[in-house]
C-alpha cells in the first residue's frame, strides 16, 4: 500500500507543516551538513531526493542527508541501502478482497497497520522526520511517529506532508522547500515541465472515450492477478472505452497514487496515450492493455 490521492480526506489534520523550508530548505544539502533526514513516506523520499540531486552529481556514492526510510520507500533505487524503519502488520499476498478483510480486522485490534523500529530510529538520531497524517492505511500514522520520538533528546522535527494533487506537489510543496537554492532549482525544472505538458494538453483535442485503471497500492502484476473481478462486472463491460479497447492498466502504486514528482511522468503518459502521441509517453513507462 502507498499514499493515496483520493478517498482519504477524513484523515486530514490541521497539523500539516507549513514551515518545511525552515526545517530543511535553509540547509545546503551535502555530506558536511548536520541535517539528518528519515523519510517514512515514499513521496517525501522522492521529493527530497529530487532536491539533493541538484547538489550531488549523478554516479557518485550516496553521501546525502537521508539516513533512513520506510519499507515502502522504493524509489530512487540508490537509496535502497538505507536502513528501513517500518514494518507492516499485514503480509497477505491474496487478492483485494482478502487484503481488505485483513485491513479491517487489523484496525479493530490496533490503531496502526504499521510498526516503527524505535531503537533503530534513535540510533540514527535524525534531525528531521518526514511523514504524513493524511491516511492511517497508506503508511505509518503521525501519532505513532510522535510517540516514538517523545523520549529522544534532542527531539527531531516532524514534518508532515499531505499533498492532495499534482497542483499541490507543484506549488504548495514548493513553498515549503523553496528557501534553499537546490530546492528552487529542482522545482523550477518541474514547473517548466508542467507548463510544457499543459501546453500539450491545449494542443490536443481527442474526443474518444478512454479508461485507465490504477488501483491504489497495486502495481500492474497485482492488478492483473485480481482482474477476474473486473472483467466479469457488467458495468465494466458496458463502458464504451472497454468495448472499443481503449482501456489500459498502469502502475498506480508508483505513478498515480503517490504524490511525488513522478506525477508529471503519469501526466505525460496520459496526454500521449489519450492523443495517440507516442513521443509524449516517457520511455519505459509501465502500462498494458486490459485483458479481453
């Protein structure tokens, strides 16, 4: 499971951090900085990595400020060597119905679906922890993080990031990290690409009906394993896009449900696919036609 953009608004809190730049942006990200970051949210890991890439040349051994991550922080791959600090209570490999049942049962006996390795967190001694309080099903909840650091001295700053849309990733998060030079550079590049894609949308007018499928937390393989539940549903078979074979399955976990910079890859794919413009589809972007 991963952070979701839809359906979780009831978990939103007013404790969202509005001073992300003060916590992180004023530091020059390098091996000499005292900043020590733990990210417990995949999208935050990607955003922070994007900023660091402006000051850490490609191909170098990683010597940045991030010292730990969650078990779901799987991108970029060069951070995979960092210690994982979370675990999940559910380890089912079944279909979505089985997973849903296990989640519901787990929430009746526990406040969280995730555990945090508190002793390892203390050993890493972070100055900043990136997390969220949007959804207690998507990743570890804010309350659990706060309880884990209450006895730490000095206590790390907890920064909660809850972007709901590509607009908030592009603008709202930029405000929070916009106080440092590398953050400004990184987000200016995102801004430029977003504007280019927006121009592309204006230039394409495709009236055909299309459908993309991107279940939250599912990659393409997991979606296909569960596809028998969709292909037999009458409402699905009745969709014009399905009848005309204009439906695809994409990697929702990586590109569509995770509010990270890669939402721009997802947007570029959609513009290219909807308008039959293969040049706009990012190279290697994962998608398959729905089974017929």
